[in-house]
C-alpha cells in the first residue's frame, strides 16, 4: 500500500512511547499510569498498540511530556487513515470523482 507516497505504516503513538519516550524517562508502566491518572492496563494496551490513542489520553500525555494534544492525535490519525485505506482500498478504487463543472 502507498499512502501519500509512503510504503511504510505510520508510527503508532504507542510505539513512539514504548521505543523512545518511556525508556528516556526511566518510568515504569505503573509509574507512567500513575502520572497520567489512568490504569496500568490502559498504558500497557497503548504501548503494545492494542488500543488507539483517545483525545483524553492525548491531553494527559501532552501535559506529562510537555507536548501538545495535537501532536499525539496527529500520530493516531495517520495510523487510522493508513489502516482504513489498507482495509478498504478495493472499494475506494471503485469510487469515481465528480467531474469539474
């Protein structure tokens, strides 16, 4: 699949947290969950990409890591758009654009 010229699936916010951010902070999943005010399972599911990032979690992460909710939501949106295209590409290819007036 190619989406906007990309062959590779965009980075899930959980992957970024798991591979880069959490190791750099030396926080355990339990400590991160406590800082975010959510359950350890919520953090674990996000880090292991079993859960999509919600706007609520984006606000929590933005506050804890001094970023913006939009930063986190943009990562999730890129993944969602990619996965939707992958799942529905044949159907989308049958849709015809409107002709210019």
